C-alpha cells in the first residue's frame, strides 16, 4: 500500500513469470502432439516445423500395426491393476488396524516403518531383489513379479493413507453399531467401510498411476516374455530409424490414463503425494 | 485440570480404546504387509549389507565362493574418481534440481493463488501446470531427448528463431549432459512443490488474512509476516520430499544419457545399478548402495520426525 507503483511492478513480474512457466510447461506437450501428427519425412527435416504441414491422424492407428505395442499397454494395465487391488486390500486391512487398534497393531513406530519403505531408493537393493524373484516359480519376467514388486512403493502408501482416512471416520458410529448388536466384521463392512470409499478410490487411482508409470524395476525385471510400455517407448525403433512421430503418438496414448485420472482426483492427489500431511 | 496432572494409570487406561475384537485380529491385519516387506525389502537390504563386505562378483556368486574382505569395497569406492565425480554431480543435481524446483514451485504457487482470483481459471491453470508430473519418467526422458536433439531439436530451433543463440547447442556433450537432465527434471517435478504449497495456502484460515487487512497490512507485509511463516512447515515438507526422491532419481539418466558421455552425467544411484547389473561387481555395487542407503536413511529419519510432529499438531494421529 505504501508504494502502489512498486507493487504493480511486482504483480506484473509475477504474472510474467506465471505465464512464462505456463509456456515452458505446455511447449513440450505441444511438441509431442504435433510430432505425433507429422509425417516421418517431416520429423526428419534439418529445420523442424512448428506446425505440421500435413496432419496424419493415422499415426495413432499405425502405432498398433505392431501388435507388441498393444500387448505392452495390456501388460502395463494388468500389472497396474493387479498391483492396485493387492495394495488396496493389504493397505485397507493394515490401515484399519493402525487407526482403530494402534497399540495392538504394533503401534506408531510400525506404521512409520511401513511408510519408510516407500521412501528408500529401490535402486539400492534391486540386485538381491532380482535374485530373489529369479528363484521363485514365476521368475522375474512375468506380470506377477512386477505386481508383487510394486507393492514396495504402493502398499506403504495405501496403508498410510487408509490409516489417515480411517482416523477421520468417526469411531462413535462404529461403537453405536456394536451397541446395536453388530459383530466387529459387520460394523466394519456396513458402517466404517462406506465412509472411506471415496478415500479408497483416490488411493486406488494414485497407486494405479504409480504402477502404470514405473520404469526402473520393469527395465531390469521384464523384457522378453512381458514388456510394459514404459520400457518399449524408449527403445521404439523401426529398423535403424527412430520413428519420432509414432513414438510420440504411442507416448501420447500411454499418458492419457494417468492424466485423465489426475484431472478426476486432483483434490486427493496432494494428500497422497505429501503422505497425508497436507489436507487436499 | 491439565492432562499431565492426572495420575499415569488413569491416563493410560482412558487413552486405551476398548478392544472389541480378539487380540489376534489387529496382528493378523497388520502382518501381511509386514511379511511382504520383510521378504522383498528387508531381506534384500540385509543381503546388500552382507555383500558390501565380501569380494562378490557374478562368477563368485554363482560358485558361492566369495570371501570376507572387510571394508575393501568401501576403500575402492571412496578411492575412485568415479565416485567423487558422481558425488559432485549429485550435489549439482540437489542444488539446481531439487532446491530450484521447490523455490520455483513455491513462488509459482503463491503467485497463482494471489493473482488468479477466479476459481475456475485457478483450477484450470493448476491442472495445466501440474500435467508434467503425471507423465511416466521414461516418456519424459524420451520427450526431452527429442526436444534437445542438437541438430534439429525443437529447443535449439526455438532459441535460434528467438535470436538467443547463433548456433546449435550440443546439449548432450560432456559439459551439458547433466544440465539437460536437470532441465528435464525441473520441467517434470516443479509441479510437486507447486501443488503442495498451493494446497497448503488454500487450507490456511482466511480470517487471519482478513484481520491483517483490517489492520492495514500491505501485500508484501502479509506475505512476509503471515503467509510464509504459516507455510513454513509445508515448504519444508516439499523440500524433504524432493530430497528423498533425489536419491531414487535414475530414470531420466537411463533414458536420456545412460550416464555419459564419459560418466559426466552419472549419479551414485546410477553407478550402483551399473556396477552390479551391467559390470557384475556386486560387492562394490553393494558398497555404493549402502552409502546411498545411509544418506537417504538420514533424510528419511529427519522427515519421519518432522511428519510425527506435524501429524500430531494436525490431530491426525
């Protein structure tokens, strides 16, 4: 208020910064889109064009002329969905125990220990993990190996967030159900569970995105029998030539699910990403 | 009466919720995740600790005749230029990647909150700004490798057209490879601190700010005396989360440069992977892993202490 001129300058500067960052954020995505629409000849020019001369919407279909690309999306879907269901099941059970019977479930320290598993860098223990899975009947190169491996980061997240959600659900309702003669299981299923369904959906979506996007484990563990799109796209070549237009078209198709989920659940996103500290 | 003045047995008894189920039920609910983590995280960690003190390589591992060498692996690691080179690069990444992301994200989040008052416009802008974070890292890597292609990449062409540069920048030579990765990472992850700080700002009680306005505080004063102090913890959390992620950060290195050229974009986590998985020096890889493990353990412990405090203050726990 003291110097309106100075304040206006700061506002103008912040506006400029915000808009500049918007351009920086969107330009690569714009480039991805227009490259996906270009002809192969146009993507290989020495001076790139900033608007496609000829729109090739057929590129999106051309991605799937090689059936292995479609299989990769299917594999990613199977792994992400399988892992999400398992994470959610285990996370809901443990989260409920931590929220309702903290002392009998091992206490706060156990909950924090489970959470800490999400934060450790998996790359540090990836070699023994590989030998461990190699010794199992299903081996490393299978859907099941990644479904189980991704529990490392998704199950702690699910446990922790479900614990936060169960704590927010009033326990008085559950106690009232006990007085009405419900068994603990009935009280859980009919009273508490419906209260945390929205939370469960957001946890499921978060887990699904993380599993869908994962690269490091997939890169080492699978590749012959099973291939996820995250390891197919970086090595997307046709003979000796990189078909940038098809690679970008493929990656656009692959980012649609996480982006769509994010737009749906952005309210819960923050809570999940900051591990429940910030109320989203 | 203060809570602490109550006799201890009374507090203990009152604090204990009535257990409606058998004692085994909570244990049974908690044990599956614990067992899974023991098998796929704790066991590999112990294995890594053990082999960091052995002269294991792939041959010896299969013949099962490795032997104890004390701290020789650590000597090799700390005595190698490759490690110190990567440690320096890690510092560069922490400073210009992680820290810059949080600073930039904080400024952008507060600018977005203060400048855009319309709710629909605000949400639309937020969604657009946060989009990069949703992309799989391997796609981010491919996309930026493509954008930064020296000969006919979009960035070089855009800079040429704008007159910022006269000739193509070699984004993937020795001097710039790591910077290219950092640029891609800033694009990818500035969104996270932005989202966290923005949500933190939204959840601050408006009454406090109205009171400050009534008292005649200017925008700058409100920002410095009220907003920033109240967001202190949230910003700290954004910092620690990005620092924890920094030790996991390898995806873009893999996809964009494979650590090269001449190891100029290697980070310790990448070497740990490379020494073990590609060069079969498992003992040495384990030593690298242990060093990374200890560094991240320090940050994680710090974060969990912090989390306990914040969670308690918010009354969640």
